[in-house]
């Protein structure tokens, strides 16, 4: 289950990173090529930290 949750966080981090760096690359005074990687690392770390702070869900069962 943890692996599935990490994949969800990864996909969300990719979405947020794409939105954050859109328009900041390719122009004359643009960011360096490593910029998207740096943004992704920060976003993914923040998402994992926030997810760790979420309360545990009750497990269903008999």
C-alpha cells in the first residue's frame, strides 16, 4: 500500500512541478536546466512530509 501512495505523491509532484516551471525555461533570462529538478525535489519532499502528518485512517475489517 505504501508503494501505491508514493506513486500518487510522485504524480502530484510532477503536476505541481510542471505548473511551477512553465514559462520559466527557454527564454533569454531563463532558469538553468537544473531548475525543474530542484523544484521537483522540494515539492516531492513537501508532499511526503505533509502526507506523513495526516492521521492514520481506520482499517476496515471484521
